[in-house]
């Protein structure tokens, strides 16, 4: 069986609630968390998910969207979760969600949602095939279907921009 047709469950590579404690040096001039730091943390966690899924070296190809829906502040604990939503030939969409937890009260708020595309590279440094994902839960299926909509939109935009040249 070739790599692409080996199906893997989402749970085999997902990361649940990777913790990062926010300290004063993580803040912007407005005293909320610096967005670039959150982007970097998400990229690292999503990279681990893509490498676990593909068992290959992976690179970030693009970020479709990165929504900061609420701020986090000094003393909050960030909980970063990420999973493969869908794979194609050599690329994978990884969805990332970040919550900010007040670890004293247990209160949590959703602060970020983002979609990354990673590409797996072979020994020749060229894109190589990755296993398919096998969505099992209703939530995994919803994300799997949403990922195709986002990819179609991305390819359409790329084609339109190419045709403008
Ligand atoms: C991502 C990269 C490997 C793609 O290489 P390429 O030679 O353009 O590859 P191809 O055109 O054959 O496309 C390979 C796959 O990448 C996907 N891809 C390429 N550019 C993409 C982009 N901007 N966004 C999303 N997916 C992209 C293609 O859709 C294709 O997916 P598929 O195989 O699942 O259909 C290459 O552009 C690269 O190395 N970029 C730099 C990555 C990097 O340095 N990242 C930051 C540090 S990790």
C-alpha cells in the first residue's frame, strides 16, 4: 500500500492542551499577550502534529486564517490544541485552537483559531505523499469537510492572481 492510502486517525497525531504560562515579558504595549508570540507557539505545535502524522520533515506552506478572538493577559495559562483536519497529496491542514485559562478559578476563554498548511518533504527535500486522515467523530468530519472548502478557495485565489499577470 502506498503512503497516501495508509489512513491514520486524527487522535494519533493531535495535541491536547499544550500549556504555556504567560509572564510579563510576553506582553505588548497594551499589556495583553503579544500576538506574534501566540502565532509562533501555534506554528510549533502544528508542526509537531504534521510531523507525527506524516513521519516526515514538514514546513509551513501557508496560514489561511489566524483569528484573535479575545486577549490573554499576564498570569493566564494558554492551552494550545491542534489536529490534522485533512490531507491531500503532500499537504496537510492543521487546525489550532488556543484557550486562556485562569488556573486559580478554572475559567477558560477561547482566544485564537487558526488554520495552517504544512507540506511534508522527502529525503530529496521535495514534497512527498502523506497518509490520509480518517475522521471518526462528527467534529472531525465537520473539520474534514471544512478543510476542503478552504483549500478550494485558496487554489481559486491563487489561480485568479496568476491569471492577472
Ligand atoms: C511549501 C513548499 C515545500 C511547496 O513546494 P513546491 O515545490 O511549490 O510544491 P508544489 O507546487 O509541488 O506543491 C506541493 C504541495 O504544497 C502545496 N502548497 C504549495 N504552496 C502552498 C501554499 N502557499 N499554501 C498552501 N499549500 C501550498 C500544494 O498545494 C501541494 O499540495 P498537495 O501535494 O497536497 O496537492 C515550498 O514552497 C517551500 O519550501 N516553501 C518554504 C517553506 C518554508 O520555508 N516555511 C517556513 C519555515 S518552516
